[in-house]
């Protein structure tokens, strides 16, 4: 995105740079652009420095009005169709990083925080096929009666690795985005009473919402000093900060990568910030409700609750 709020088609822009600056014929330019600056964000991240340098070439060409005319590849953000920044992650790992959320929720469950939570950053694995984007309408699944949101942020892995140290962990992060982990509470409670899950309580159509975009690490001065704010229908439900994280992304990455490889595009969710869910207030969402989550430097993610899906 440019400073004036417009978005750039980097793939098309790089094709023009190859044709007009380097003299490639159209077919060759198209093939190389598709490989170096692919339309898929996951593939773009896999291109590492090569893809980033090519993207920078396009932005420089636009800024200098050389080889690429802005009118050819730049569009207003409001006319672009929003997609999830990583629509096809190889895996979603969602942690429980905020102690305040647990202090709020466990008494409502008649339990105390398990001592193990203070010993390791635990997580569940979400379905990568259940991805939603900014502006999507989120329907309550047919097998549930109660819908809630969970206000989180997420880190995206940009470099693969195994046995990554906490000291090196942030070097493996490509960027950050807002995460709304919509939850079907009644089925979640039932399945977790068995000792497994969450599963169907979290994995339904568009339940894992990410966006509005992926903000690269160089654009985030301090990921642990970001203001967080959640509103439902314009009413403030949560105001907090990433500074309240007990477990940090370094801890999560080091723990998850022990004797296990992490792949480019994997998503690490922080878990719910304190006050960032209806369950902590004894409330739930209703059809027509609009949930708006804002994180400093990461933007604003908005979704509306749809109608319950037909029973099946």
C-alpha cells in the first residue's frame, strides 16, 4: 500500500519493469514476474529477498515515474477486493499468551489457571481451510447456538527453520496482522470437556479471520507496545496493549520449532487479549452485530455477524 492509501499490483508492475527497462518480450516478462513476484503472498514470502527486491523495484519505478505509470497498476484500496493476507497458510497455531484473558475466563469455568500454562506456551492447531478476510460476513455454524469473537494478533513465519532459539526467533517473522478467532462457544465447551480440541468450535467457514493486511516487521516499531481496541456495534468492549503478553512470539516460535520444522506462511496466533472476547463479559454475538478490531500500526479489521446457517 502506498502512503496515500492506494494499493499496487506488484506482479503487473514488475512485468512492466521487465519489459520496458530490461527489454524482455511480453511472454518472458509475464513468466518471470509470476515466479519472482507471484500473486500468492505465501509464494512471495518464499521468494525471500529476491521477491522483496523486485517489489521495491516496482515501488521505486512508480515513485520516479519511470517505466511504470501509476495509473496502470495502482488502484484505490476501497475498490480492491480484500482477501486474507495469507489465504493458504500451511498451518495455524493459536496460543494463549495473555494472562489477563485466563484470569477473566477460568473463574467463569469454575477452574483455576493450570500451573502448566506458566511453564510452556501451549497452543491448538486450526484448519487452514477456514480462513476469513476483512469485510467477510461470519455465519454461526449449523451445529452451534452461540457465537463469540476473540481479539488477537498474529505473526507470520517468513523463514523456515527447526530448533530456532528465542534469540533468533523474530528473524524468522515476516510480519504481523490482526486475528479475530471467531468461536462457536457451546460446541467448543462440549468437545473440550472430553480433553481434546477446540476443533469444530473454531474450525468452520471463515472462522479464522486475518487482516486487513500483513504489515512487515520493519513497519512495526515494537510489536510489544501496540495499543489494542475492540468495539461491537460502536460500543467499546476492550482496550488493552500487546505489552500485556506473558508469552511472546519468541517463546512460541522456540517452543513450536523444537524437533519440528516451521514452514514459510505458518501463522502464530497470540491468543485472546484480556477483555477481548464476549465470554469474559458473559455476552455473545447476535446476527447483524459488527465487530471492529484495531491494533496500532496493523490497521482495523471489521466483520459482521450473519444469519445462523441452516440446520443439517
